[in-house]
């Protein structure tokens, strides 16, 4: 599995102070997506709706609204 491309614009365009580290979204070679975000599993696990759950190996990650909005145009419809 490899990163194929960034989805959206680089952190520097979104106003990253360093221009390098920030939430980000990537398309993977297998068609899935990888996300860099703030780990928030402990803070949000109890907030999951009754019909949602996560496996022990999964984490809840926060990605900024701007990151996802800027990525929207690059996310394929199918």
C-alpha cells in the first residue's frame, strides 16, 4: 500500500504556521484514504451514537473542517 496523492490542498495553502504539519487527507493505492489528524479516541469514544462502534485497532481522529472542505473537490464520487 502506498500514498498515491494528496486530497485537497497542502497545509501551507490552508495557513499552516510551518507550512508542513497539519491535518491532511491522502488517497492510497488500494483506493482507501489515510488521514492525519488529532487523536481524540479517549475524548470522543463515549460520544459515539448507539449504532456506531470502533474496533480496538481503530482510533477516532479529528480533522479540521477546512481540511475536509478543501479536499471535497478531489474526492471521487464513486
